[in-house]
C-alpha cells in the first residue's frame, strides 16, 4: 500500500500528536492539582484550548485544508 504523504511528514505528525498528548499529561498531573480549589473545570477548559491550538497549528503550519464541519466543531469547542 502506498501512502500519499512522505515518510518525514508522517513521522512529524506522529511526533506532534505525541508531544501535545505529553504536554496535556504534564499539565493535568503536575499543574492542575495546584489550582483544583480555584476552579473545578480548569482541566476541561485547558484540554479544549489544546484541541484548538493543535487544530490551528495543523491548518497554518502544515497547510492542511479545513472543511465546514471542522470549522463548526472548532467554533463549538471555542464557545463552550
């Protein structure tokens, strides 16, 4: 089976996805427990911010095309 993307691009996408996952883990384990008394929904709000920043980086850095349903879902995440 042939892939349409180069091997470098596939590895780069895997690395970026794992990096975002690692950052979310570090934030949720080490930093959020310090602020649990201030806000109980901080982890949820930060994970939505992580989703938005990952989507924007894939759009602008990697020049991926974004479709209407993806824009709609990102707007819902931003509003909530």
